[in-house]
C-alpha cells in the first residue's frame, strides 16, 4: 500500500457533521407579513363597500352628502316592473315629493306601439305626502302591438318608460 493511503482515517460511525441551521431572512418575513396585511385590508374594504352599496339608507346619505340636490324635488319611479295580466297592463307607480309642502300630482300613463302610435291612455291624480312615497297601480287595456309604457308627471319634467316583453304581450289573453 502506498504510504498516503495508509494515513487516511475513516470517519467514525459516531461522528456527525455539524448541522447549520439557516435563519430565515428577516426582510422576507417582513415582506410576507406586509403582503398578508394588505390582503386583509383589501378584503375589509371590499366587505365595507358591498355593505354600503346594499344598504339603502347609507346610499341615500352618501348621495345627499356628495351631490347637490335642489331644496325641492320630486321622485317618480316604478316600485316594480309593469306587467301584463288578463289582457291588461298593470303599471305600478310611486311618487315622492321632497321639499316644503305637500301637493297633488297629476300623472299621464299611456301605451305606445312599435310604430309610435298611442294605443291606450289615462290620467290619474295622487295626493302627495311630504317625503313619503305615494303609490298607485294604473290598469290599461292591452291592444295588439303595444310595446312601451310611458308615464309623465304633468307640470314637471319627470318621465318614465318601460318596454314590455314580447312574450308577455303574446300571452296576454290567458290568465296567470
């Protein structure tokens, strides 16, 4: 044997190599905590935004805070969509007067065909209450070809229109 090979020592079975434990990088740890905090904050903001959007009282307060509203104004709206039942069009209408005094509201409701002709029309009067909705349902006969419902608040600029679905016009003869 060569003199060099005889001098080599074999490691003992009981000797172990020292294990070096690497410490985590503190910058990486801070970065992951920061990312987690930003994600949690974004989730909280989204939940708050959705809550504000679906709460009518909060939406109204925000609208009044960020938009300039006249001291007196009137809301005209459909509380639910107009519908067709037994060859009649049922048009639910609500009016809310905001301002200084109560008043009566005159409404004109009419049906219009696809060629622009008025096929049925009526007028009604509602006694308004201050800052409270006043509602009614107007019944109009459904002639053939009527496709659009129009509502006009007389003596005001507010108007509404609603396109009736063609499937409800076809089924208007039967009962529901």
